[in-house]
C-alpha cells in the first residue's frame, strides 16, 4: 500500500532522515516508534509531500508520489491525523467534520458523518459543541473522525495518545483496532511504544533518522533492546 525506499529528507542543509525504508501492507497496522526528535513526524510529513524527500522514493498503491504536491497526495485515499490534533477549536464538532469532507459531495458528507457518529457516539452527543471546549480525548476522537470523513483507504496517525489519560488512551487504541477491522490500513506513529506495538501487526524503530529495527509487533515487544530503550526495561 505504502512503500518508502531509501528516503532522505532535509530541512535546509540538515538531514533529518538518512535513507529510511518502510513498508505498510494493505490491511495492516504498522507502528513506528522512536524517541523525541528521532524523525517520526518528518517521516509522516515526507509521505504527505511537505517536506518532500530529497532522494529515495515514496510509493502509494504502486504510484510514485515523491514529487507530487501535498494537495494531490491528500486526495489519493490517504488521510492524516496530525500531532496535536489541529482541530478548529472555534468551530462545532459537526463543522469540524465537514472540513474533513471538503472534497466530497453533500450526500457523501452526510453518509460519512453518520458513519463517524456510529463509531463515536460521544461526538454525536456533542455535535453542536465548540470543539475547543471538549476534553483532550474527545478532541482526539474528533481529529480521527475528521480524517475518516474523506473515506480513506489508509489513515496515518501522529502520536494520537499524546497528553491523554491511560483510560482514554485505551479507548483510542481500541478505535484504531476497529479501523483496521473495517479494512482501513493504519500507519501509527507513537512514543507510547507498549500500546503501539501491542496493537501493531508490524513495527519499526526509528533512531536519529534511521530504521534501527523492524519486526512483528509481538517480536519487538519481546526484544530486549526495545524493552530497555522504549519500555522502561
Ligand atoms: P517528536 O516526537 O518530538 O515530534 P519526532 O521523532 O517526530 O519528534 P521530528 O519532529 O521529525 O522528530 O524531528 C526530527 C529532526 O528534524 C529533529 O532534529 C528536529 O529538530 C528536526 N526538525 C524538525 N522539523 C524541522 C524544521 N521545520 N526545520 C528544521 N529542523 C526540523
């Protein structure tokens, strides 16, 4: 579904990704874990074309998107839930969802919205509430719901558990598992290595802009190196 081949990405003269290769197969949940500053967000944003890879290739469903503009990539069945949610806090829940269905017809928006409300009854209850007044967990649900409005075949999530209470994190990870059950391919970036690897079919460990390890989620959880560096021993 998504392949990164030997991707290098720079910010000016500084190289943030040093030849990264990652594959996400259709129907999988793949988790990318790594410390602060390892380059996780850079990797995701490179998939979205901002910044573009300076060398290497990004292939989405067999198409080379390395040099495509972000707007075009975002219309290719891929949706991103950015770090920090980036919802429109002054808009209501419903208005935020409509922003996610920007490219769709009214009938499609209605259908997607009903589906999002089925997945997240809490959002339906709060349909007319301003998003900025909701809890962090509800805002994260809204950010995921908004991404689903475009009916993506693949969803990319950047640290969805950041700043949330353990019980809410559990709910969010359950929802992500449910997305896979619905046939959506998931690429998940997390610092919460335990939950992310537990849920994942396969995982990658990114260290200072390089893939250090990749294996099944289960094997990575059992790997002493991962346990020492990311799971508190
Ligand atoms: P975090 O979890 O803290 O977001 P991360 O793993 O997502 O970390 P990145 O944000 O991708 O890491 O950062 C990777 C490296 O690139 C870091 O050294 C960072 O300082 C640098 N970097 C990120 N964004 C920019 C930018 N816009 N301009 C210059 N350097 C940047």
